[in-house]
C-alpha cells in the first residue's frame, strides 16, 4: 500500500504557530514569575534556583518542540485513501495508525487558519459519528481533490447499500 505525505510547508507552519504560542507564554510567564512571585520570596536562594531551573526546562522543552519536533512530525505523517477506507499514520514517541471506513464518514470539512493561508495549506477534517480525524498541511487543491474523491466514494457506498 502506498502512503502519501503531507506538504513540506507543514514544518514552517507548525514552527510559526509554536513560536507565536511561545511568545505569548513567555510574555505572561516572565512577569508573573520574575516580577510578581520571586520578589515575594526575597533572598531565598532555593526558590531562585527552583524558578531559574524551571525556566531553563521550559526554554529547553519549547526549543525542542518548536524547532526539532515539526521536522520529525512531518517525516512521520502519512495517509492513504483506499476504496473502502482511509489510513492515517503519525506520531513520534507513540505511533498511531487510524483506519476510517468510508462507510462511517458523516461529513468532511476543509479548514484554513491564518498561518495555513500564508503557506497556501489546508487541513481536511474527516468526521464520523464518534470522532474527528485530520489530515493536516495539504495544499488547498489536494484538500479539495481528496474531499471530492471521498464524497464520490461515500455516494457510491450509499448506492450499494
């Protein structure tokens, strides 16, 4: 079975989204910790070391999550559309394989947030009665083609039933 990949601009889009989150997080974290909490503890060295250690761990985690993880996630993301099912493969530490029977699909949505619009990307949301699944970072043309293909497949499976 052949799997398709998502668009390579996913890495840039994910990085920008995480940089925005990181900026907001530290815009709140720094004043709260260093201007509000630390002065209340005065010269307690243990508290200063604790807060500085926590800040270092946050920075390290966010740097890895922002600049390394998107590249790994991109390499691990695959999808396949078969006659009777859709298969989604993703995950870095925990690998996930989701199989969605075509007959279970209730509706399909194409979403484009502001960052995806910059990179001419879209995500395809596939909704069943019990869950929602996403194929991220497709070109708008790919998302429309897949959506149309799935709609045709759903109609054909309805006609058979």
